[in-house]
């Protein structure tokens, strides 16, 4: 600036009156999701600058209409997997109230191919069942129409009485290990009497079902362990995949430690631990690991390339640190049992959706037959009144409505049932 004349220095009086109140936003906090769309919380305060200092004011002094959002969208990175859905089906009824369903798929967004649903189980999933209305039914059709389409029904020849159906469901020669029929299961899995069918009716909708398990194969692998503690030796097996399951009553959780491992990690041999609220896989440093199921069931699947390799596990059960179930939920283990709904709670709450968890030995499958369904009078029928059955291994659900009896079979050894209204 040397060639340019330098102005003279001088002081001028400035306005020292307080600035008007304004909103101040602090840097946002961490994103609520590690991948995909999430929310970041930011602190918004009302401040005023007075003589060069910032003064905190009450929020009512700042313009409410101009207040910034306290939560803003954020994306750290795209998720490696995501849920995808098919189109909604047509309404299940031609008139009146019904339901619509859609299939869910776990999708790899890079390849756009479907993958095993277990990769998406930790991501929130949108609904797959919703109510719909096809308009009012003609007056002449009242009282004769269906109250919703069944996704799968039994043939007319299979519409048996409750006693006959239960008798038919008593499978013989299931080849179950002794550990698969504990005392607690025998109390829950009551056999149906062969007498006359009970014709007494309840004022509230009710469902009566029986379930059975069908044997697939024998051997050390495929067993269900129901003791409070034990050691599971998965070494020396000939099959490349070996699966075992551990089950305890609701209110308990399972911890597993690896006592010994001969897996060849560099060759891809691995052990998978999965439950309703956890999923973990590993190979290296397994003897130093402690796995917590967080619920009362745990499945251990071992994949080996060299026959004879494997792990030796020790498991223990204890009281759960957090409650993961509702008071009306039930846990059933194989080989057979009965399910009745509604469940009367001590405080007579009826708005709770009651669930029944069924776990059998991994080498077995589950069959559920509705023996008796009483949905009450015509005025009680709504599109919220249905039975939902979930196949846990594929995470697919089926919904059954109306008065027809139904028959359902699983693809894996775990199933869940929800009774809505």
C-alpha cells in the first residue's frame, strides 16, 4: 500500500444499545444411525449480544417462528444392506374391511440382489400387513360373506373336531433326544383329552391351536439343550454344518464361553451365534470370548471344511438383566403342545398383543393347526382381528383371518405367533 496515501487514524462513536434477541445453534451431536438416514440433535438457545458479551435469554423472547430445528437429518454412510418390499396385494375382501400384505426382502444396495434376511435383522422394518376397505357390502350379502381371506387353509377333509385333530397331531417316533423334553415343557405341552369337544363359549374372541415338530435327521448335531448349564462338544462331527440350540424359560438369558477351538480360520471355518436380539460370528480368539444371548434362546451353527474340526462350548443360564418379553407372552419347546388365547392377565389388561414363542430342536420343523376359533359375534369382526405367524428363520409372516381353521408349517425350528385383538 506504500504508493497509496494512508488515511489518518480517528475514533468514531458507535451504537452500544443491545442487539435484538436471536437464536443460537451449537454444533450438532453424533448421528443417531451408523449408516443410512438418521437424526442429529443440536442445541438451540435464545441469546442477546450486549456490549460485546453474549447473554442467555428465555426462549419466549426470541421469535418462535424462526426457531431452528433441534433435530436435523444426517447420513454418515450408506447401509450395506437394507429392507426392500414387494407391491401391496389387493384387499383380501371384495367388500367391507380386509387386509393387504406384502413380502419383505433383505437387499444388497450395491448388487440389488436379495440376501439372507439375517443381514437386515438389526435394521428397522416397515409394516408388511395393513388394513384396507373395499367399500360397503350390499345389504343382501350381509351375514354371508367371508371375514377375510386365508393365506393358507386346510382342505374340507381336514376340518376335524378339536379332539380328533389333536389326536391326529400326536406324531409317533419323533426320535427326540431326552434333553428336548424337559419337565417344564411337559407341563406346558399338555395333551388334548380324547373326550367330547367343549362347546362352552367365551365372550371374547378365542383361538385354540396345537403344534408338533417333525423329525428331519439324527445325530449329535441338531439337538436342543434345555438344562440350566452344560457342555456341548461340536468336534469330531462328519457334517460340514452342525447346528445346536439352547433354550430356557422366559426371564432367563444364556451365556456361552468357548472352552476349545480347532477351527481353521484362514480356510473360512466359522461359528455363528444367533438369537432373537443378537447375531455374532467369529473364529479367531474364540476361547477369549463370552457370548450373551440377551434372551432365553440361542442357536449355534458351526461351519467347517475339514471333518473333525470344531469347538467345545460351555453354557450357563441366569436371570435376565433386562425384560425382553411381556407378561402374557409364552415360551413353548417341542415336541408338541397347545396354545390358547386370550390370556387373562392379573390386571385384566386386554390391549397387549400376546406372543407365543415356539422352539424345537434344529433338526425338527414346526406344524401349527388351528383347532377352534371363536371370534365372537358379527360386530366384533374388524380388520385388526387376526392371527400372525412368523417363520423366524426366513423372517416371513403369514396372517390368518376369519373362522376357518388353518394349517401352517415352518421352514426352520423357530416360530412366533401374535394374537391381535
